[in-house]
């Protein structure tokens, strides 16, 4: 029997459980790019999604990066968080390169506040 592997992100599970968005708590979350089907058990318990189920097939990494930066998340913290469970995944390497390029192009937080 072939197991069912969901293609939706953890965000869908969170919304179904009526969780407050972790981003609104000013914390890093990998829910938007992590494979769902876990019933958002970590977020339900007051934690964040750290990506343990792996990256979805086609992650919207540009939108995720923008949300993280919009909420003032530090690049190194974001990059380290991405690699916790996914450092050998090709999508992780691509995401890390994109974050590095975007980080070089983004002014420091104090300059963006104006």
C-alpha cells in the first residue's frame, strides 16, 4: 500500500485548527514551505513549525522569505532554521542561496524602519 503524502503546507493545518499565525508572534516558522498532514501539532502546543516533515514539492520560497523579512527576522537565524531538518535537500540549498542573495540586497533593519 502506498502511503498518502500530503502536498499542502502546515499553514493549512494551522488555519484548520484556528491557530494564531506564528509570524504574528514575531517568531520564525517554516509552516508555509513544510509538508502538512501533521495537524500542526507543534504549533498547537505553542511551538513553531521547524520543518520536520520536509519541504513541499513546490515551495513558495519567495513569499516565505518576504514574510520573514517583513517581520524583521535575522538572516542567519532564518538560514539556520531552514537547515535543521532539510540541509541535504536540494530545495534547502536553493532557498539558502536565495536568502543569501536577498540578504545582500536588503538594507539593515534600522534603514528599513524609515
